[in-house]
């Protein structure tokens, strides 16, 4: 059994080797055909010289066994035989010649200028990509050797030489074994598999797998695994070789797993897993051979080489999808905003037209009522047959109904004719007609009393009323000024509370004397505010859609006092008669129903000029809050935002409002956005599915492991084994 291994070299031998290395020797012998140049170094059994071939000038290295006393000649025999068999491998140092019978014996091999890998590792670890490159070349050498039936059994940095291109070459097959040999082979501590450190161990290809893992660990971390001062001291203190081997085995198997790979920057998880599997204590958990390790490293490199492409393939489509999603969101937002503006403008234009039509209709109605009163007042002031009326105005009021109606027979007849005309034209009848003298005392009223009320108003003073004095507001009836004057031109009053608890407005005209100098009295007609919008009470407008179908759009119409923003009338009252009958609207409640200050400012600007802009009698608001939404019974129906159009009623303090719920008006836009969003996200989802399917098939193709690797698994035809090569070599021992 061969016991020549790095493990058994004691301190005396180490000192002797160092001393020999410092000596300058003359060439040990002349080698035919070669000229020796200089010594490259000395070892325990000889020296290595640099020489060149005289015929070609090619540099070579010649190893002389000058210190061969006690040398086991089988070492030289075995190394030369293995190098001869592996001559064709580009990754193994090539044997050129051998001198068996020379004194001293020698063999010639190719010269590698950069020496061993160990000298480079002395200065620290290598970059991961360099370590992997060297490991793959060493694995190629091992694959070739294993394919030839040869196990190296002593893989370490000192046995890896570097050529001019820093390509690694495997050397020193002195401890190598044939795959069918039963003789043990000792490697070097910290590179040797724990089961190899046994004088009875049977050679196994997994020994070289472990040594490769230790070599790769050393290149990545700067030192071999498990090497600590404590372990080195324990091995050194062992008395003999067998004990040293036992200590080494036990220490490796009981030590914690080396963690240097996980803490080193630049070492990816996959590489760390490969090294850790090579260094498994249990040989069954290691890679089965060098080819398996090489295959895994090649697959790792292929995966890393594909990583930028994969990253680009993932990031690119992802950015594209994100860009598409952003564009879709922006497009939907822009489209929705534009469509909302367009639909809002269209709805408001329609509402403005409706509001102006309502305002004009009210204006015509009021004008007609005013004209009728003005004609009657003029006749009273000028015609002789109305002398009795002027006389009645000047006398105290007649408070008996029959007498009163007889005195003012002409006015009762005029009222009847007016009611018939209103009925014919489809207009609402007046609530009452009345006549006051120049001091505001009511002289006549038709009807004489308000139906359902016992309050008698004839004979009472109404000088405090706005419809009499035209001051724009009602005064206190108990403290009315004595010098108050009647109106001197037709007037539409502010709202006032009538005897039956309802709100009214009045159209009044002055009655002048024949000379048009003095006002004899005031003739008026009152209109219940709740009836002003009766003819618009349905609030249903027909609109034709793009498809030609008629769509019913529900709108609300209101009447607002422009200056103060008070609500005068609303179609909600008409549509909810049953609710309002059981809920009388109190004065204080109605006074609180006002538009917001922002809207009131818009209303107050109606009919005025803004710089060079023409006077406008209409306005709009896209976020209108209905003042009636403050009224509890109407809150559920009228809450939220509305699109509203305002139009001033000429010659009045009134503004008509046509409003439609904003969500209802913009419902087509929302439906369009919903459909577009659905289609857009479907298209985006389809793009994702398409890209995902494409990447699935691409990844299947990229992960196909059937492609050729760097080296064949077997270097020879079946049956062409290392033994046949050795038999051929044995017939020609002096040359190859």
C-alpha cells in the first residue's frame, strides 16, 4: 500500500524540503534531446527543471527523482502510466517523454509558465466567475479521467497548474487509482473526503467530487472548508498516521457546516448549493460523479446567461403592460372628463332653454295680469261711469259683504271676466282681487273673505305691505309710518303670508285721478305662490336619444327670489300634495330655505354687465344644492348635487330654476366609461395571458436539458479502457 501523501509529511521532512529548495544545484543529469535551463524547484524526492527541446526550442519541464532513496518506484510508475493514458486531454498536463533507466530516473512533461493555483490562492480568494471557470476546466479533466477509468484521489490547488492563458491543467496522478482497484489512496487534509481518510477505504469517484467542492470552496472563500487551528492542532498531535486519519474523519463529521459561502458577496444561491452538495459528509448525498457536477454548473451558467434576457423579457412586457394600463387609465380619465363636460354642457344648455321658456311664460302671464289691472285702473280714473267707484274709495269702507259687493259691482264683474279668460287660456286663477285707498285701507276684496277663514280684511290698513308702498319688504303692521306713500307705477310685490297660512305675491297698479297728479288708491290681484308653477308641475321633458328613442328626463322647477335667495315655489310641492296637507309650511321654515351664498351671488349678477360682456339674463351651476333639501319631508327626494339653470323673470325680483340630478344626467357617460373600462381591461388581460403563454413555451424551451454539454460523458468506446492503454504503454517504457 502507498503511504506517500501530504498528510504524513512530518516537520523534519518539511524542513529538509525547504533547505533543498534553497540550494542551487547543477543539472542532475543530461537528457538526450533537451537542454536544461534552470531549476524550478525541489521536492522530497527530486527536483523539477526548466528545459527546451533542442530540435524545436519548445520549453518543457523535466522531473528528476534525484532523492530516490526509500522511494516507492510504483509512484513514478503509476503517475507516468496515468499521464500516458490521459495524453489526449487538453485539461491535463501532457506527458512528453520518460527515462526509466536513466540515473536518476525522470519524465518530461509540458511546461506551464504560471505555476500552480496554490500560489494565486495565497493572496486571497478569487472572483466567483474565475473560480467557476477554473472549476469547470478541472471538472473536464476529471470527466476525461473518470471516463478512462482513472480516479485522481488527490485534487488540491497545488495539483492544478495554469498555462500561458491561465487555463488550468490537472497534474500529479501519483495517488490516482483505477476505478476497479481496491487499494486505498490518501489525499490531502481538508481536501480529502472523510471516508477516504481510511487505510481500508475503497476508491470512489465521489472522492474527487468532494475534493472538487473543497477546491471550489477554497477559491471562493480563501481557505478550504473545516480548516481551523483547533483541527490542525488535533491532527498534528496524533501519534501516528492511522490516528491522524481517525481524528480527521471525526472532526469533519462533527464540525458544523461551513458558512463562508453564504456570507461572501457575489456568490449566488445556486453556486453555494452546488458547493455544499459536493461537500456533503454522506457520499450518498453528493453528486455521483464529476460529470454530474459539470452538468449542474453548465446549467447554472446557461441560466445566468439567460437571466438578462429573461429579465428583459419580464421587465419589457411588464413595462409595456404598465404603460398600457397607464395609457388606458389616462385615456379613460380624459375621455370621461371630456364626455362629462360635453354631457354637462348639453344638459345645461337644455336646462337653460327650459328655464328661459319658464321665465318668459311667467313674464307674459304677469304682464297680462298687470296690463289688465292697468287698463281697469285707467278707466276708473278717467271715465265718468266710474265716478261711484272713486266716491266709494274716498268714503269709509263698507264691511258688510252684500253692500260691499253692490258698491263695487263693476270690479266684481271685471274679476269674473278675468277668471273666464284665464280658464280659456289655461292660466291659474288669481287668489283674490283687492282695492285700497291712498292711505292703504282696504275698501274691497273679491272674494270678500278667504274661503275657510273668518278673518275680515276689508276696512283694515295694509300700508305696511310691499304691494302698497313698493319698498321691497313688508313693514311692521303695528308701527307703520304715517307718511307712507302708495306705489306710483305697476309693481310685483314680495311674498307675504295670507290669512289661510299660504304665501302669496301681488300684482298692483296705482289708480290716478283724471289729471294724473294724485293717486286715488291701489288696485291689485294676489296669486298663491304654490300655483305659479302649476302649469309646469309635471316637469317631464321629452328628449330624443341618438338611437331615435324618446327618453323621459325628470326635472324639477323652482322659483327663487333673486336678491335674498329665498325659495318661492317648487314643483315638489305640487307632486307631494298629500305630504304637504299634513305638514303646513311655517313661516320660519320657508324663510330658512335659501340658496347658498355662491349661487346667490350668481343670481344677483343676472341682468348686469360685466365689463365688455353683454348683459345676460341666465346662469348655470354644476353643483347646485336644492334649498328644499333642507326641508325634512323633501330631503330624501332632493338631496345631492344637481345641474341647475337660472333665468331672470323680467321686471321682477324672481329667478326661475330648472334642475336635473347630476348623476342621472351623467348616467350615459358613466355607462360609457364602464363599458370602455371593461373592454380595456379585457384587452389588457388578454395581453397578459398572451404574454404569459408565450413565456411559458419560451421557458420550456430554455429549460430543455437535452442540449449537448461541453464534454462527452465517456472519452472512449465501450471496452476501450485504461487497462488496455497501460498494456500498450508497458511495451514501450522509454517513450510515448
